[in-house]
């Protein structure tokens, strides 16, 4: 569970269920409250800190993008997390 950068989640069997989400790369990617993020660039996410670390690298320009695999309402979806230019 984390509250870093306006993101709050619960660890669930398949990944991380988003409980709260403020503006930023995850929200800009299309992630919604209730989504379960299951993979990052096609691989299981070892822990929430890894997800936040990737988010930070994108935000700071050290990484261009990351592919998120998400379960929403029983469907598997894919989103690209990129830095949002204002």
C-alpha cells in the first residue's frame, strides 16, 4: 500500500488494485480507480515500489515509456505510461 505521488493501492493476487489516483503518468495512461495492474513491460511487477520507481523514471525523463497490463471489469487491457507534456 502506498500513498506516494497520489497513488494508493492494495496488493491483490494478480497485482495491484488502484484505490486512489491523482494526476500524473498513471492517470494520463488511462488507469482508473479499481483497475488491477498485473504487468509492467510484459513482466509481473515484483512490488509496488517497482511500479512507482518506473513511474518516477518516466516523470524525470530517464525512461520514455512503459507498457502496463491491466484488468478492468474482467477484461485485459494495455496502456502506455509516458510523461505528459503540459
